[in-house]
């Protein structure tokens, strides 16, 4: 259904909103530069107000940059209106016409483009088949579930065969189970079409499960770009580490650099970390990060931090043990708990970590 996939390039894009009441201007996006390869799905991830939706709107043409260049398929579209760009957008609100059937809603974009009737019908048929809505073509949107309505909105964007599909938090109105199902469907459809896509969300699970690459933003700036595994396992900053997953932080003094890792002093003990981020230097303070699955429970005095088990949360395939320590409450994940001894709530324990799986980060400066 889709055309030949195209690339999307942002080159030093900034968006400043002028304040007419004498207050300081608001810089929503600061010098954003990245490229989405043809056929790639890239997610813009970050907290509310970080600039991710503004970035998407500038790609779509609903908002124009204050400076910088935007290219789609190599063409400069920086100042073109939305209808002159080879894009289609799926919004957070479905925006379906209640007086039209599903098929009529999907065909709307083709009608305004004066596509011949026979071609409209064929393209609508293919779009509904792709999204699993063939049996609902004559229903009104009001008779559909939330997930089905989101599929209609997705079909309406795909039927115009855009070069780039833009998705602005499309699953935020769905319940948890439907979100999970739709994540799988969106990824399946995007891959089957080979369409270039940019997805916006503040949900880290969505970003990790959907994306070829993730762009993490904060305060209008891009903080890191990488694959989901890189962003999770090898973050470059305390902010990224904390935003994309559960993590424990330990303040350390960096003694020396050792290959890809370093030796550190933690509470008077020398420990080693198998990885370090750019900016970590010998003789400087650092932050050792450890994901819950890299932490281990043992007898008091054996690890790097002693504490008391506050709560155990059974999740089936794992148990999350929350331990109160001098470093705050730390979360330890015990995988495949069947047959393993889980310390009781109130029991004294010690926490150690898998040195190969922890990473030292520079102290946060922003």
C-alpha cells in the first residue's frame, strides 16, 4: 500500500514561542538534529513539555520552525503547509466523523484528493483488511470499541499512502490491555508496509517495544538517540537512565578507568563497573547505575549496601523486592522465583550487583 519509503531529516531545528505579554520567550525545541532512515520507526520519548509533540508537529507542517531545516525524502519542506508534505498523522483523539460509516471515514482523505471512486473502494478495502476491520466497514464509529476506533484512525492515515506516518500518542486513550494489543498491531503494520514512521509517547514501554530507535528528550533538547537496548542498558546520563526504566543509583568516586569500565570507591569499598558513559573521568565523582535485574540479595555485610526488606511483590515470572537502605529504597528483581528463597518482609539483607552489567555515569548537570 505504501510508496517507496523515504527519509526524514531535521537539521538544527529550533522552535521559539514568542510571549506577547512581556514574559520570557519559550524555547520548545532546541537545535534538534536527527535522521529517520527509510522504513524506520523512531520514537520521540520524554516527559510532558519536553518538546516531542512540537517536533512531530513541525515534521507534519502544523507548526513551523523558528530556525533550522526539515527534509522529507531529500526535499526541503521546512515552510510547506501540511497538505504539501508527504505525511499523514494519527492523533491522540481519533477525530472520526460520527455520521459516517467506517468505510466512509477511511475514504474521506481520498475523496478530498479526488481519487476515482473505483480506486477509493479498492484502497479502502485494502486498508481495512490490513487493520483487521473488514467486517466493520458499514458500522458507525459509535458502535466500535476504543481499540477499533483507533484502528479506523490508523486506516484513514494509511489509505492515502503517505511517505511518512506520524503518530502523536495514539494509544493514550486506551486501557492497558488494548494499548498492549495495539502496540503489537502498529508495529506489525509498519513493518509489513515498510513505511517510515515517527511516534510520540511519554510511555517508555511503548517506546521500547515499538521502536527501531528511541530519541529521548528533556527541556526541548535531545539527550540521547539509540536502539531500545542501548537506551536501556547504556544510557549516557542520570536522566535517561531514570526515565527509561527502574534503576538504583549509587554515588561513587572514580578511581581509575579500566577498558570499557572503571574502578570506583563506594562507601569505602572498591568496586568495579563493567561499563562507563562518556564524561566519566578518573579522580572525579560519578553515579553508578544498576537495573533491578543486575542486583542480588545476600546475607547482611556481604554486599555494597545493607538494608531491610520492606515489601515483596509477586509478578509470576519474577518477584520485585523493595529494600530500604542508606541509599534510599532499592528495587531488586528476582527472576524465575519458583524454588528460590525470597527474603521475608522485615528481614535484614545485603545488596550486591553484577559488575559486568552496571554502568557509571557522570553527575547530572542539567
